[in-house]
C-alpha cells in the first residue's frame, strides 16, 4: 500500500489496511486547527467509497505515506 491507514478492528482485533486516495491523504495529514473537521470528512469519504466507518470501530495504528510507515500518535 502506497498511501493509507493501518488499523485494528476494536471488536475482533483483526488488523485492517485502508488505502486512501489523494484527497483523503490530505485530510489525514491535516495538522491545522480544523483537524477534527478533516478527520470527519476523511471518515465520511472512506465510508462512501468502501462502506467502512473508521471512527468508533477501529484503533488507528499507523499511516503509510508514499510507502513509508509512520506512527499516528
């Protein structure tokens, strides 16, 4: 995966990878004061595209940016 999120499903503990498109990556990398708005938009976009709702269902583990893994926190 070149760009995306690595997560763990809270209910099952199963790891998941969600590839992100360019706009979703911009939202994921937002460090501005509008971070919460960007995160909500990212979740809505992924849900619309893949039918997966991240917030409340997954623990965020890592982000992959141009093939390089980075911790999220």
